[in-house]
C-alpha cells in the first residue's frame, strides 16, 4: 500500500527536498523540476490506489485514518510548505534571483503540489474509504493468503504455515513472561 503509514515514503521525500543544496542557477531549475516530479509521484500513488480498489485491495479503515492525517499536514500555504525554500538557504544568490525563485516555488506548490495532494486526500476520504475493510490482515485480499505464505518463506527461508508462526510467537511471549 503506497500510503500505509508503515510504507509511506513521504518522510524520505521530504528529507530529500530538505537536503537539496543550492549553489548555482541550475540547482534552482532542478529543484522546480523535482517539485513537478513530486506532483507526478503523488498522482501516480492515487492511480495505483484506484487500480488496487478495483481489484479489492484496500487499506483497512484504521490505517487510512493514520495515513490521511500525515498527508493532510501537507496542505498548508505555500510559504509554510515543507517544500518552500527559505531565504537563508538561498544566501549565495542575488536577492532578486532568490525572490523570483521563491515566487516560482510558491506557484508550483499552489498550482501543482497542493492540488495533487488534495486530489489524493479526496479519493482516500471518498471512494477508497467506502471500499475499506474494518479488519486488518492479508487473508482478506485476493491472493492474500498465498502472498502471506510467500512473505513467511522470504523472511525465514523455508515453508512454514501462518499458524505455526503465530504459535511460535505465542510461545516466545509465554517464555519471556
């Protein structure tokens, strides 16, 4: 699930934007290009979720609530956005060039980033939430049981039933108590 709180790569993306350095004019253009790519990435996530919804693979309601809380924090004014660049990060540029760049960043956030994030949230709060199960577990999805067995195999290196993994976990808890 591309928006699950345990899988959401938003923090890594934010960090990449935060660590972006500005030394020459081409860096300013590159940053604007990355902002546009970010918008495409968000729209791609929405598209993937729409495809998964059609296939009956939807995050549980509780997980959607956690995810939308994190995503909703993105919808703030452009000059407060985590993607806005403060003047102190542009110290090596002439004031006019820095202000022009900041204005362009604000426009991209206002006209591209925020609408993409809002579209994703509207979808998550609407049709996606309507199709969301109450329960948690791969078993409820098409091919979920088989996928879970595959995950066990990939983590432990051989076939084990989900029940035996569960029993082992319970036994470890009893042992540690």
